[in-house]
DNA sequence: AATAAAACATGACAGATATCATATTTAAAA
DNA sequence: TTTTAAATATGATATCTGTCATGTTTTATT
C-alpha cells in the first residue's frame, strides 16, 4: 500500500499541511479502497467514521428531495477530500456520495485525524479555507437556482464542468454524465434536460462524440438567457 | 465602551472559545457601531478588514443576480458573527450585508483576530463548526430551491423565520420583512410572493397584525405541496 | 445473436410562475 | 395637511417547465 508522505495527491488538499510525522501516522491507519462506478460510498443520514481522500475518479454528492428526486449538490474529484464536514460537525452525513466512475480512495479514520485538526493550526486553517470556498460556491449555486432559467443553469453547468474537471485530448469533457445527472444538477425534469441539450446541439453550442459532450461555443453558452 | 470579556453576546458565537487574555486584547481594538435600518454594512466585492459581532438587530446577506434581482442567501441575527468567511479566504466579500432593522455591532479588525485563529485551536475549531453548519444549511437551501414550488418555499421560509428568530408577545414573528424581501428569499417575483401570502391569509394559515405576520396554522403550512 | 433493460428523444398538454398593467393602500416628505 | 412616493394588491396574459405518453436508440444480459 502507498505511503501518504509520498503521495502526490495530498498536494491538492488540506493534508499537505500535515507534518511528516503526522502523515506517517495517518499512513499507518488508512485503508485503500476501490469503488466501482455507481456504487454508493456513503448514504444520507449515515454516520461517517472518517474522511476519504480521492486518489482517482469522481463522485457526486446528492440529497434526496421529498418529491423523490435526487438533487446533486456538488461533485468531488481526484485530489479532494470527501466527508470533511462530518469530521467536524459530529452529525450524520447530510448527503449521499455516489461514484460517477471507478474510484480509488483512501479512508482515514476520524479518530486519527481529529487530533491533528485540534493540534495543527496550519491544517485546521487549511480545512477552514476549503470550507469557506465550498460555502461561497454553495451561495452562488443558491442564487443561480433561484434566479436563472433551466437553459441558463444547464449552460453554466456545462461550462463549470468543462472548466473545473478538464477535457479529453479530443476536446470532449472528461466527465461522463447521464441526462438524468444533468437534470439532477440543474434541478429540472430529465426530459427538460434532454430537450435543452438537444437544442444546444441543434444550435451548434455543443456537439457529441459518442456519449461525450464537447463545448463548441462557450461564449454562445454564456450569452444564453 | 463595553468590554468583550464581560459581553454576554459572545456566548452565542465562536468568540466564547477565546481566552480571557485574547478577549481583553480584542476588546482594546474593537469599535462599536450603530447601523440604521436599510443601511449597507458591506457590499458585494468589498474587501473586509475584519468581522462584525452582532450585538443587536438583524441583517440580510444577499447577492445581486444578473437579472437585477437581489437574492437573499442568509440572515444574521444578534449573537452571530458577520463576515467570517472573508476573514479566512482573503477574497473580497461574495455577499452584501444590509441591516433589516437598527443594529448594534462590534467591529473586530482582521489583523487582531487572525492570529487567534492560527494559534487557538479551540477557537478555530469552533469557527470550523460554524462554517460546517452554514454549509449544511446552504446545501438544504439548494435542494429546496431546485425541487420545491414557490408556495412550499415561502411556507418553509415563514416557519424557518418563526422558529429561528422568535416571536413577539402577541405571537407575531419578530422580524419584519417586506414582500419584496420574502420574494428575494424564496427567489420569485415580488407579485408572486404577494399573491401567495394573500392566499395563505385567505386560507387561514397566517394572519397579520399591522405589518407583522403571525403563523396561525404551522402544520397547515407544512402540508403545502 | 437474441432479448431485455436502460437511456435518450420528442410530442401534447396542463400547471406554475413571470411579466405587464393598473388599482389601492400605506408611509414618508414637503 | 397635502403631496409624493413606496408598498401592497389583483387581473390578464405569455412563457417556461413538468408530466404523461410513446417511440427510438443504445447498452447490458442471457
């Protein structure tokens, strides 16, 4: 099993602020896991006993609404930590995490890392920064949900995913989402998401290569009202 | 001017985790301010140079959408800290803060409190908990915005305000908001908010005493679809 | 390869909400 | 008080979006 102190992934998250000794200790108690596409990592309401460091793959964080729809609140990719909030708040998880493709994660038990949070101010400040960033993003999502049309939200979602999670060599977006996933991000009916994406394609704003989507006219997408 | 170490307000926020010495130092550099109803405390995009501890009154945190509407994202009341996020992230404020009634606040310069955040782990863990809580609330708002009708959101907003911010002796909600404010919380047109509230009144779910709203049938409001 | 099951697509229609117009009431200012 | 402005109210209408139905394509399974 790999060692945390040598793992490059940690550069991308708060774990980089741990000391070498702390990392070695963490390394000793972590467990690596492979998670298959579609698998649920943790459920809404479940008590988490640690955090996951995502070494590879992508997952979605969603919450079941009363109307039976699964609202995707956030996506977590390679390099990020999963379940940070439950580490801090002692509450059960507010969200469900589901793998969007095959994932490699390291699970770090809460008992091991919580003491670092209490003792290493650099680390806790880093987590704080992460959380502040998430909060800002969440506020922006609230405004978009409240004030923008489905077309606008879908266009912005495409741009967000394109810019945040990268593209394949052929220019298609590296993340593969079903129309239902898009609908659940934007908060609309699956049929509506399908319709809007079809229209975007007709209008030359996007194209598809196999199941992958390529943004053909980002400025056009930005101009949508 | 009052002394932080003796101020009861701090019991309600993270400042309670500061040591007596830290509080005395903070006390020496803080400035008290009175803010009048409607006054803007800080604007979107403004660089904040500290945090506000709200001693009295209520303010709204909002963000201007591209369509010209002001989406209210959160409300901050007596006892809470205002501008926490900007303390951590070094970025300019993402939101505008506007007083909803006359307020009493203490301004604590960033330079003074940032060192406590770095050195006092109990304090920073407390701020972390606050932030985690805000994040959870924000996620819930996202789901509500995305999946629920205007009627439902308005009903829930009424209940939320009623439960969170208290009632007057006559049972009316202590916070006075315009119909426009309600519209900007639920993310709808002012006319729609007016219409829905009128309907609630006709249905006996709420009543009004002067400009104040009283919830007459909370269970009825909860049952709205 | 044949079959079943998802995922995607599209039409028709209903319902919710935004917009525009216009009163009416309430609060503020002269 | 009178005047003006702001907030609240309500109707008419258009638009957006959800729902239901149905069909096609793609993917998975036997």
